[in-house]
């Protein structure tokens, strides 16, 4: 199982999430919302070979935390994964679009200068702007659009640009989400929960719930859950093997798959 976008540090008991994920052998990309949160969140993953911690600055916090960009730059050499980053054009955030853009652009340029990163990107009501910016800085790395909610034509442009996608149960509940997922290239899809923000029938989702999205994808792809899981694991492997040079899996220990 793969949960390629969750917020381990925001659960009431993060250590329990880590233990449960380890026991269930879930590959986890633990994203952060501020650079300041990264150090202690990365500590949670220590010694857990299937968990990686992405350095982020969430677009909904950009106006409050843009002063942490210096810290972001300082920490970036320590992480091959960046996220959660992006833009949010929704109500309540649109008015901060100038600062959001400044933060996002700065992060893309820093990642480019650092040789590229695997990036988990929030694009709610801002897909056109995201794609335009990614196109300007192709060396920033591999963009993974998390919980994509744009139009079919925006999806086609994202695919043409080389984007990957992480999809979760919340997205796959709606007819629109299902139809978008069915149009994504199968070899560029990963699963996520976006817990604890996203919820399932029994409350906030946990990394151990990552199999839910895999089962939903299996139905969309017309295959068994086992086949879908193996497609997803192959995708994760290819992501770590085809990434920019220095984000490729090199480590002799631990993460053969995650890189
Ligand atoms: Mn998130």
C-alpha cells in the first residue's frame, strides 16, 4: 500500500500512525505544511524505511509563513521530496495570491537549483497557474498533483507536461473524480489519503487506509485489487528510478522503492 500524501504530524498521536503504517507495510510520503514543522516531522520517520518526509510550505499558509522561505532553503538539501506546496485559488485564499505565487515560484527555483525534487502539489482552483509555472521551471523536478480537481482539458495539459497524480478515497467518491482518475495514465498514478484532513466513512483517514483508493482504482481500471496494487508499486519504483539524477534511489539500505 502507498499513501503518497498524508500529514503525519497533524494526527493526535503521530507515533501511533507511524507504528500502524510500519506494521501494515505502507509506503508513506509524509508532507509538511511549514518548514519549521519539517525537522520534528522527519524525526518521526527515523528508522522507518518506508516513510519519507517532504519539506513543504502550504499555499493556505503562504501569507503567514512566507518568512520561513529562508529556512526552507536551508533545509532543502536534506530532503529529496518537497510538499505540500502549490497554489489555492479558493475563497479565503485568493486574496493572498501574490504571496502564494512568490512562495511557490521561489520553491520551484530552489528545487531547480538543487537538481530537482519530487514534489507533492496542491492545485485547488489554480490549475492553469500551476501548470504555467511548472512549464517555466522544468528542472524543478517531478510534479505530482495531489487530489486533482481541475477540468478534463486541464488534466490533459498536466499529462502533456509530465505530471503525476496522487488520488485518494475522498476524490474517488465523486463521479467527476472517478472520471478524471480514469483519464490519468495508469503508470503515473499513486494513491494517497490526505489524512487527517480528508475523511472516510469512519472519520479522518489514516495511512493504513491507503488500500481504499487502490480498491477504487482497481474498479476504475477493471482489474483485481491485487493487480492494481502491483501497478501502483511499479509506479512508485519507476518514480524513484526515473527522477532527476540525484533524487534517484541510490541508498543501499532502506528504501529500494521510495528512493
Ligand atoms: Mn494535504
